[in-house]
C-alpha cells in the first residue's frame, strides 16, 4: 500500500505538476529604462517573495580589484538618505518579513519575503537603494574588515576550502571564474572606497537588473506599482564586458596543498559546457548518478564497498553565464592516502565511460532531479531563485518551464557520450590536500 501511494505521488509530481507550472506561465515586461520585470502569480497562500538580481558578480571583476561585488553587497545594507544604517532590516523585521542577499560569480541578488499585503515595502526600499546608497567611507572601512575576517575564517583557515580555491585558480588560466567570489586577501586589503562607488554606479542601474516576484498578487496592479517606483530611475550606460574565453586545456593539471588538516582530501574537476549545450542535461544526470546521496556510485563504492573514504560526492551546475566545472571529491578514511582516493574516483568515472549506466540508475536519477526540482517549485522563494538565475545568466525564464521535460529526454547513450567527451584526462584538474601535523610534516 505504501509503495502504491508513493508511486502515485511521484506520478503527480512528474506528470501533473509540470503541466500546472506551464499553465501559470510568468509575465515578463521590460520597462523603458531597461529594467526586466518577471511576475509569477501563485495564490495558494497569502505570501510573496520579491527578488532583484543585478548582472554583476566576481565574473565582472579584474585582477587587483577582486571581491568588489561581494563587498558592495555588504554596503547595500548601510543606508540611504531616507533610510539610515540598519533601517532596511529593521523595517522588514518589524513587518514580519525576512531579507538577505547573496553574491555569485554571475550575479548579486537581494530578496524579501512578506505577507502579500506588505509587497509595497520591497518596492519602496529596493528602489531607494538602487539609486540613493550613501556609501559612507567609515562604513566602507568597517565592512571591508568584516569581509577580510570572513575570508580568513571560511577560506584561509579551512584547508579544504583553501585547496578548492587553489584548484580553480589553475583550472581557469584566463577566465575570471578563476578568482574567488570573496576576493583575494591582498586585493581586499587594497580596495578603496572609490572602487566600491564606481562599482555601484556602473552596475546598480535598472538596465542591468531583473525583478522577480512570485506569490499572491494581481500582476497588472503590481506591475503598475513597480513602474511607479522603478520606472523613473534613469537608465545607466550600456554595460559591455568582453570576457576572454578559457583556452582549451591540453593536459592534466595538479595542485598540491600541504596544510594542517585532519584527513587527506582529493578534488577532481573537468571543464564542461553550460546551459548553451544540450549536453548539460546529460551532465546533470551524470552528476546525480555519481553523487546524489549515499546510494550513488561514488559514495557506495568508495565508502561502503572499498572503505577508502569517509565521504564522497560531486557537483555540476550548467546554469552559468560561461562554462564551469564538473567535479568529484572524496575524504580519506584513516590510513588511506590521496593516491587511494584519486585512483578510486578515476576508476568510477572510467567505469561509466566504458560500461555506461543502467536503465534503473538513469530512471532513479531522473526521478530524484525532477522530484527535487518540482517540489522545490512549491516554494515561492525557490521558484523565484530559479527564474532569477536563469534570466540573469542568459538562459531566460523559459529554461525553468522546460527543465524537467529536457531532463526526461536524456538517454543512457547521452550519459556515456558526455562522460567520454568531457571527463577526459587532458581536461583533468586534480587538487590534493596532504595533511601536516602542527609545525611539521605528517
């Protein structure tokens, strides 16, 4: 009985819900000043999520000025002439809402979630700080110190994060994806108040932003309010940035880090295409088969069967402005070496290249990805996130509507071909963490 009920639930999510999502297609409008507005009505509960996405992240930074996008995100909460320092967060909390922000390689985004009758607050607050941020020099000095400490605690003092940062720096020789979102410490130390002001004035303009609202509202009425608050903000200069494409990798690269750490760790990454290639759906499923949960190939083989690792997994994200990395990783069991880990990880990749995947593995991966994606779409915030990200990187909100159907089309041959074409020796980047005892070698 339980299996029957579970099967019916899966059928609902995989067949019925995609059609329901399409029946509620969002409305997209571009205002005269270039601001993109996407409204997606969802009236199941009287709540609403407002997000504003700026097309600026670490991808838009140059050597010597890394970390600017993340630091500007911090400064966006430091007040305007109308709403002083801390007022933004206090107003949101007082009205029962939540708010935050995040910076990525391709974007910086800000969001608020409210009861539906409080949406006007988001419009007022976000329109105000899009054009009237104070950027006080003293606050800049304080916040730069906060970001530097954040970098120390999350990267410099974390040997595993430190290794991954080093690996990205060798995997990308030219493209700005090589630089960390938080910035290099030396750059943070030398950033100036004027740098943040120029960054804000260049990128925080309506023609470089997208507003995404999901929840309980009437689209035509809300659009008029958005026009009232944002429509009069002057259009900024056209933003053109030529990013040099990463040259083809012609041989394996290796980064070895010797740091005080508990256990050996190996991180292997390969260059792969982004959403612009249909292969990215096959790569998404390949990543799921290898690393989605404790029954996936890597965890099952390295942790349960071979007992060489305490943990094993991987990740692939095709929804990026430019091609990114497909990676796998493992943390060693006590007494096992990085050689053991690297050999085990590579063997699992070769197995898929040689033998392919089973029909059951593929169907399971499809069900997992679709169920996670569709059940996530039941959240206003998650749905707005997917739409905002897709629109910002260039895929368009249609990508979200078609995602599960395109996942369903992938075949076993597609998986094997993707593994053979992209997870190749000459495109391999290996990061190795060799633990050192305090004050000396292991």
